[in-house]
């Protein structure tokens, strides 16, 4: 028998990323129920997987066929729904990034997980990528000796990848931000949203090599969506560039330079099932290369969720680490926003 998965929220990430990943692991997982506030979307998405559907979170959590809960709803609902999934005694809870919108909310999730013994996993897919995990086993003291970190995420709009990955039932409608783009408050809100919406994908990686943010030197929002950030901590410097543009060129890279080593990873776009990242690790001992695994980080994440639900593996990341990742992202977002509010973007 395979393990049943219930999705809270049936938007593009569920349709184009998670459902194909679960389908590729049909020897151990199946979709049991799909919930969405839009009944038509819930019904259409569930029909693709032969699953039950509904518009009620409570109904999904009461379904004994649902053993893993994936919280893929808007960020503001993550804490309440993750807490409820833990209280319902499910075997594992996956919460999409970010874990919560505030540290108080995140601590509520952590307490629910501790009180119930239900493991909570955050959908930071790159921390489950086979190339990242292989490099981690070999990089030695690079986290202690790192001096510079760079993350570049340059992509076409998500919609272009979504249409390659699946036929969306309904296009999501996002609120359009108004206001004068020269207004510091508008710019601050823009960069805060870009950090928590795009940069957050790589921030757990950045934190491994620059654990503490002391100051933000450059914070600049980009049009139509993106950011340029540089910040420092403990004598180390990070440069983060994120940009969604109207062409097709893409780059999703992560680089680290240390006293005696270098690391570079090139990730595939999230919505394209094109396998793992590739990684090159240079140390005094020479060059090591990893990657070209047929599975990407999402598949690795779902493999781990299945193993957790079956009791075959312990959680890969402690809840305390997930809280620290969120605290790091929120701190960086607030420091960048404050810099723009002070009128000192660069």
C-alpha cells in the first residue's frame, strides 16, 4: 500500500511541481485528497490524480486516507494549517516556503510539532538536491573558511515554465501593487516581497556559509520583479541577484569562495523536471564534480517525506534549523526594507 498525500491549496506549485513529483513516486505515494477554496480548481486537480476533493481544510484533515499533509496555501495561512495538521495526528507535514510570516507563527508550528511528535518539513527543495547533498559530504571546512557567497536567480516569468510543466486549471490572480515606484515605502515593500518570494529559495544555502547578517550594504528592487542585495556578516560578503525578465535566458547558480576552496552549483528551474543541479567543488585535493542525477530536489524532498511517514528515516533538518532559516530570511528582508526606507539603497 502507498502513503496518501493531501494538498491544502491547488495552485500552480501544486499542479506543476508537486503532483508530477508524487506521480513519479507512485511506488510509495499517491494523492488522496485535494483541497482548494475554489471548488472547481479542487475538483479538476483532484481528477487528474484520481483523488477526492473539497473546499474544507477540516474535511481533509479528518480523512484517514491522508497521511502526509502538504500546506501549499498563501503564506498567511501556513501557521494555522500546519498546527491543525499536527493536531490531527498526521504522519508528516510539508509547509511550502516560507514556513510562516512571523517568528511567533513559526514558533507556534514548532510547538505543535514538538507536542504531537509530527515531523514538519519546509519545502526548501535545493537542500534536498542530490548535487547539494553530495557536495556537502565533501566540502570539509568550507563553511568555516568561506569569504564570499553569490546567488543568482535569473528566470523568465513562472507562467512560461508552468505551461511547459502542465496545463493549469486556472491562472492565479495576484493583487497588483500600486503606488509610486520612487516612494521609499513602495520600494521597501517590493524588496521585502522579493526576498521572501524568490531569494528565500537559496537563503538556507547562503546561511550555511554566512550565518549572521550584520549589515546590508545594497538593497535595490528591480522591475518588473527582482532585487540586488549585498550584505555582510562575520567578515564575509554575500551578493544576491534575482530577476524575472521577459526573455528565455535562465540562470540559477550558487557560488562560494573560501581560503582554500570554491563551490559552484547550477540548479535547473523549479518547474522543469530536468534533473538535479550540477556542482563543482575545488579544494587543495583537486576538483570534484557532482550532479546529473535524474531527480531534482523536489523528488528528493518527496522521497524523504515518504521515508519519514514510513518511519524509515529521521527528519533531515531539525525544527530549530527551520526556525533559524526563517529568522535569517525575515531579518534580511527587514534590514533591506529599512535601508530603502532610509533612502540609502546603495
